[in-house]
C-alpha cells in the first residue's frame, strides 16, 4: 500500500512537472514573439520618422520569424484562441508596415 501511494505521488508530481514545463515553454515563446514584434514595430516607426520605405527583406524575415514562433507555440500546446489573437496582432503590424 505504501509503495502504491509513493508511486501515485511520484506520478502526480511528474505530471505536474510536465504541465509546468509546457507552460514555461509557451511563456518563453510568447515573450520571444512579443520581443520580435516590438523590434519590428520600432523599425517601422524609425522608417516612418526618417521618411524611408520599410525594406522588403525586413518585412519578409519578420513574417517568417512570426510564423515560426506561432508554429512552435501551437506545437507546445498553445490555445487556438491565443494563436488567433497573436495572428491578428501580427496582421496589424504587417498592415502598418505596408
């Protein structure tokens, strides 16, 4: 009985550890996406202030980065609702750049 209880507690602890690990990974990815969006927005603002166009390579590389981060977020268990919301933020940023 004691062995069974110990096994149950260990299993419970490992499951909680796994959930915490997934959530931690999701947080890291959201933070990376937020950081990348801030950088992208700063580039757009600088270009507008200087009266120059946004380079195509910046737009393309940023979109590629955003898509990679969203894919990783989805694979890590991110909710469809959060993904949709982040896609909308990215679309808004792209709209500003264009």
